[in-house]
C-alpha cells in the first residue's frame, strides 16, 4: 500500500481571533484547520465560536493548539465509529 500524503498540509497557519474578549492566536497545520473550518461551517457557527467552545472545556495543562488537534481527531473518529477509549492504559 502506498500512502498518498499531501505534505503541504503540514504547513502551520497562524490564526488570530478574539477569545472571551481578548485577542489570541494559535498555529495549526492546514489539515487540522480545514477540519475545524468544515465543522464550524456545518454547524453554522464562526470558527472563533468553535475555538471558544473547545477552550472552555480543555484541561488547564493542555495548550489551545493541542486541544484543537484533539478535537479534530475526535471528529474523524466519530465519523468512522472508532472507539479507542483507554486502549493504552
């Protein structure tokens, strides 16, 4: 099996938004950002609102960019019906 990977999608994009009244920014790879934008679009909310929702539930020891990547991966897992809770514990 040959993997077809678009390595250009690994390029990080810096996004600046207002989060709870404060300017903030995060950097994500294009692929993750595209997943978040698609999800926000399907939910008819702004990307900033989606980021705010993720920010509100992330643990304090997890940075925002990581939390957004995990959220994006969870979207894919739900679409594929993957349940890997505590597989490595």
